[in-house]
C-alpha cells in the first residue's frame, strides 16, 4: 500500500532537499509532480487539486523560500497537509451511550463487511463489552451462517437465524434481544449489493430508523481505487455515516481511496483492515500513515504490534533472563514465534524507516515466513542440551540438525550466527539498564 506513491514523492523531495536554495519555480515544478503522483495513486481529482493548491500557496511563501532548509520545510508542509487530508486525529468508536450501543455496518458485497463486523466485535469485546452480532444480509447466500461461524471463532454471540425473515425485522429482533439479555453493543451487518442502488439505500434507512445506530460505518475495499471513492460519495449522500473502515490495506492498493475518503465523505477513516485474520484490523492514525507515505516509517505502530504479539508472561520471562544476560536457542525460538505472530519480517520491515525496499524484496519472494519456519525447524531438531548451550554444536551435530530439519549446514551456521548476534545485543541491552532503560530511551 502506498508504495509507488511513496517512491514518487520520495524522488520529488530528495531533489528538493538536495538544493541549498529554492525558487518559486522550483516549488511549483515539484508540486506539479506531486499532483501527478497523487492522481496516479488514484486520488480523486478535486481532492488532489485542492491539496496541491493549498500546499503550493504555503510553500512559495517567503519565509519558506528564504529559510536555511527550504526543502525540508516544504516536506513538512506536505506532511502536515497529508495528515489533514487523512483526517488529522485518529477517531475511535462512539460506544459511550446508554446500552445497547448500536453499530451498523454498510457497504457493497465483497467489501469485507462481514469480516470487519467480526473484527470490530472482537476489539469491542476485548474492551470488556458484551457484544451481539446480527446479520441482516438476506441477499448473499449463507451470509448469516458466515457471521455465526465467525462469532464462534471469536466467542461473540450472534442472533439466532430465523429463515425467511427480512432485514428490518431482524434488526428489530436484534434490538429486543440486546435489551432483554443485557448486551452492551449490537453490531448489525447489513446486506450488501453488487452496486449502489435505491433499494439498498431504502433498506439502510429503514434499518437505521428501527435501530437508531450510534455508529454507521461504511466498509470500502481500498483495492477498488476510484470505485471506492464513488461508492463512498454515494453512501455518504444518502446515509448519515459516522466513519469509514478501509479494508485490504494489506494489499497493493495505490492508496487513492484512503487519501480521498475523508474529503469526499467528510467522515474520518476509523479503522483499516490489514489481512484476512480476525485480528487483522488497526485503528487508523492519519499522522502515522502520512509518515509511512513520506517514507519516515511508522515506528509507533511497530511498537504497538510488538506489545500485542508478545504475550505478557513470555515478555516477563524474557526480561528476567535478559537481565541476567542470558539468551539461548529457546529464547531465540520464542522470539521467532513472536515475529511470526507480528506478521513476519516483511510486515515489520515496512514500518521501519528506510526498510521499504527490503520489505518489497522479502514480500516478492515470500521469504520471511519460510525463513522463520525453517529456523524453527532447525531449533526443533536440536537436543535439549544443545538448545541451552548452542556452543555444543560441533560439525557432526550440525550435520544431524541440518538433516533433521531438511536444511543445510550453511543454514545451521547462519542460525547460530544470528543467535550469537542477538545474544550479544541482549548483553548490550543489559548494560544499558535492561528493557526498561531501553523503553525510556525510546520515549
Ligand atoms: P462482505 O461480502 O462485504 O461481507 O465480504 P466478506 O467479509 O465476506 O469478505 C470478502 C473477502 O475479503 C473474504 O475472503 C475476507 O477474508 C476478505 N477480507 C476482508 N477484509 C480483508 C482485509 O482487510 N484484508 C484482506 N487481505 N482480505 C480481507
């Protein structure tokens, strides 16, 4: 996502920053390139135009051009404008109402609406709320059953299915059940259609009348580019949306949908779907996304992902061992498992400044997951003693481990080297006052 836009803008800014002094013509030239880059990323034309006009006006100001670092200043202006275009502050769900709070999910068929309903329900449940999901999708075969299956997976209640019942009646029944059974939040997964049509809009309005939603979230597929923008425009004119969820942000969408959404709907993007799994959803943070687009990395999201992936007791055990400067193959193995939970090396690399290219290479060869699994297999082929004391691994033992894991001695050597490097890093962290000291340094 955003990769080619990011590369294009990176090129423009590198040229700007490379010069000591800038003229108005330089800035205007750069802004023309920015405009082309935005349009190629599928940003809606009026949105791209307004963006470039605003940035140009600020950037040709005398204070910028006469400053010591004009290129840097222009980049900052673009960054701030991007953040504004994406919606400034991140927006959460509004669930602090007299229960039950009602969240109505709307969108076209295939946009990821049902999956997103389950993902959000899982998040809301994690906040300690009692959630009821109800599928009003009587158009798509087995849609109601699909939601029930997801409900079982995330251990969230779903409204029992009554064959032949129509959406408005299902909504009414969901509201009654929620009140009677003391649910805090009702998630209504409405019926999608292949295209926006009047019947769909009328149905949305009727369901909204019955359920009085506190949130109406439009789910759009970011891969559909300009179409996503059109869908959002249509929906926002007819239904009082409160926010947008963009799905498939893990794909290689050019990003235009994300960048245009706020401007065309006037509503914030609240969440981003980043995969098929039910935990693959993230709050949408305009500042971080702008940072990612401008190639500055998204270190904050990285740290948050790490915190979620590392199970608390694992982390504690690890910290205790690290405090002693210990790091054996078992530790390495649990680190590898954590990396896998965090979406592999590729996903991580994209968040680290300057690592975008490495990420592309890894994603292209689908190496990351394979490498992690192979390392895990090698450690699995070691004896308990070897895992605790990797220095025991002489040539003969290495051959055995390689055979046992279907790898080569070279692979085993690489693993040992990696372990050695990490063990050294652990000792260094210990010297710096342990993880706590490190965390303090990172702020
Ligand atoms: P609906 O018709 O709008 O209810 O769509 P579904 O929820 O059934 O989703 C359609 C497909 O998109 C399913 O295969 C989902 O797993 C997939 N999907 C949904 N959200 C995402 C996402 O954020 N990333 C990816 N990669 N796939 C997604």
